[in-house]
C-alpha cells in the first residue's frame, strides 16, 4: 500500500472511531468557540473572536462612518484595526484582508497607507469595487491569527500560508487577469491560471482548493449569446473538468458535484478579481464535508435555463479536525429548489436567504450527511458579508439581518447578484464544536 493510501486508510479509521464516540455523547452541549466584540464609541471594528485551544483567530469588519476624506476614513480603519490587535492577550498577525472601495482611484492611496503601516510584511490584500452601503468610501474585512504554534509565510504579492496544529492554509488574493479582453470566459480562465501559479509558488495547487471568490464586473450583463455570469460558469466547468478536489479528505458521496465552496458576485466596472483558499493536512482526525442544502437543488445540477453550464460549487465546505468544525458558507440567496423566490421584496428575500443558511449549517443537515453531533447555528458565525443589489434596500435588509443574526460582525456592500431578480446574497464562516 502506498504512503498516501495508507494515510487515507488511517484517516478513515480515525473518522469512524470519532463518529462512534460522538454518537455516544450526542446529548452533551459543546462549548461555543465564537464570541463577538462590538465597536465602542472610538472604534468601528466589529470583531469575531474564535478560540481554538491556545490559538486565537479574529475576523475584523471595519466600516468607518461616512464623512471626511478618503485618507481620513482609511486612517480611521487602520487605527481601529491596530487598536483592536493591541487589546488581545497574545501577539496577532493580520494575514489576509479584502478592501471594499467606492472609487477605483482610491486603491493606490490605500496601498501607500498599508506600505507605511506594514512595510514588507503586508497582509495579502484584495481590492474590490463594491461600495459600502452606509455611504463610507471604503470598508475592510481582515483576518488575524495568534498562537505559539502559528507559522506565517508569504509567497510574493498573491499568496500567504498559515500553519498551525497540523493544518496548513494557503490563501491567494488580488488575482486580476490582464490581457486587454473584457470577455468573462477568458477572464475567468486567466484568473484560475493565476490561482494555479500562485498556489504552486506556495507548494499547493488547484486540487487542494476548498473556497473561491469571483468578483465579476457587469455580472448580469449580456455577452454574446449568454450572460457574463454564465460565461464565468462555462470557464469554471472547463477548468474543473479534470480536477479531483481534495478527494483524500472528503467524506460521503464522491461521485458527483465535488467542488469548492464559492461566491460569484458582481462589482463595478468590467474586470474580474479572484481569490481562493487551499487546504493541506496529514491529521488522521481531519476530513472535509461537501455540504448541499436540503432546501436547494445542488448548484451543479441546475437546469440549463439558468446557465448552459451550471455553476460548479458546493453550498458549503466543512473541515472537521478532532472536535472542531470550520464551515465556509458559499454565497447564498433567496432560492428554494432552483427557483428565485419573493421577487421585488427585499425583506422576504433576506429572510429566505438566512433560512437557507440556517438549514445548510444545521446539525440536522450534518446528520443527513452522515456526521452526527456536529453542525452549527447562526450564533456560531464569526462574520458575514451581505451583498445588497439596491441602495434603497439597505436599511430594510440590515434590519432583518440584525434581528436574525444578532451582533455578528458584518460588512454590507453594494453589489449585483447573479440573477437579475435576486436582491441580496450572504456568505459567512462558522466555527463550532462537535458534541
């Protein structure tokens, strides 16, 4: 038996033993991993605090109040980020961040501010033209990590690796295809080639990819005989055809639909920005779940009327390591089975979207996928992004989100959603414990 086959056999044995143990204590109440820290009068940072033993992870959602110049708002964001990190019990490293901008010319200004703050040790940064809904000129989502076992290594401008407790994450960001074409199919293929190149520099590859983000300009606009989002789906289909995503780590049915979790969302302009996350581990107690939603048709099985080549992504991907679970929720909208619901009604679409997320990550859905005593609740989310199509819908959408999610850290950004009738899309990350 080869070393890799032996490792997979040992991992499967460990997973079965873990399942057997979990079934005996399913009635116990697992300790909550996530706590939320709300901003004070002088600090706009909303923080999701995740404690994993001696390791601490922070999701920081920073949206300044509108008013003042871009420089003033940007310095406020950076100051609040630094202040939050200084308040932690152990040193923290900012590893990745997404910067949401109202105006493209502000990207170069923020890069200069980052260079002054971080020097050569800058976080991996993606810039997206999605204006914050509250009227601010920018917003920042940042991830930070701290702990004795943490190792961080940068691989150029587009990749960073974070290792701890036998798990290695490789993040790629700011992938912006060049070449003068605005064709969404060509843009997507080039973005995926850039992802492969960045991953290989970090000793990874597309086969280890578990999460992707595609920010596509004019996402619902026609392009030839199809919509730009449909052209993006065609490119993903062609690129993914021969890729076996994370097969040694996967549990459950591997016969079809094994793809990364993903967000495909609009942004201003006609370009594309992409990012991804890859996973490596030799832990015997680690495995991945490719989650589908009982309320929804798998995206890869959508009828051709929605897209000649269906969207190739999982509704969510969950990593189980021992008793800890990390669940990446793909961009989720008001779709039941495969039909868009509540056309024109932002409140009902937001409610339906949250219902879909709640069902997707629920212990009942994990049990349906063969893993009992697991899953998550909305209160286990460390952060969410809410993409709102129309500025006029922002406050109505925000009211529903605050009522349903509570004080979860959030960024609200203006962005077109992949179907013309859909008004909102939500994604997030949950951290939970097995019973």
